[in-house]
């Protein structure tokens, strides 16, 4: 007569599922860390609903003092177009992110939009979420 049970419990711990989770987290953090902008100035953006997509693009920032910055480099207002064209000449899909600080006159932002429109450059307006 056999009194032992049919189901034997294996007391060993299997690490394969734990390593799968660790690798998935590693991949997630590697992908999201590439989306962080390091070339942005600290300016207060206007509020709006929506999200700014961030891929390889050039940032054009306009401060309240009406200073123009292209990727942290200060540029004179009349040199913005030439500097942008030099910056984006090797790009197959030229894109700029327009970061106009809150309180900047709309004419200054429209000037950058006009430059982009003339040169067929895609413009993304950066805003802070509500």
C-alpha cells in the first residue's frame, strides 16, 4: 500500500521569470531615457492640452527678454534663419520645436513659423501640460 501523495512539490526557486521582468524594466528605462531633452532652456511655457513628441529635432527658444536660442546657443534675431538652415541641412525630415516663453509677443513666434514655412520645416509648438 502506497501512502505517499502523487504530487510532489519542488522546493527550488525558478529565477527565469524574475530575470525576464528585470530585462523588460531595463529596456523600458533605456527607451524612456532617450526621450529626455537635455538641450532645453529653463523657460516657462504656456499651458495647453496635448503632448509634445520629442524626436531628433532642433529647439528654437524665445525668452521674455526676446533673446533667441537655438539648442542653447544664443543667436541674433536676424541670424535665426541662416543658423537654422545650417543646422538642419543634413536632416531628411527637418523638425524644430518652438519654445516661446509665456508673455512673448505673438509676432516673434510667427516670425519663426514663417521661417519654417518658407523652408518647408515641420514645427512643433512646445507647451506645458495643464
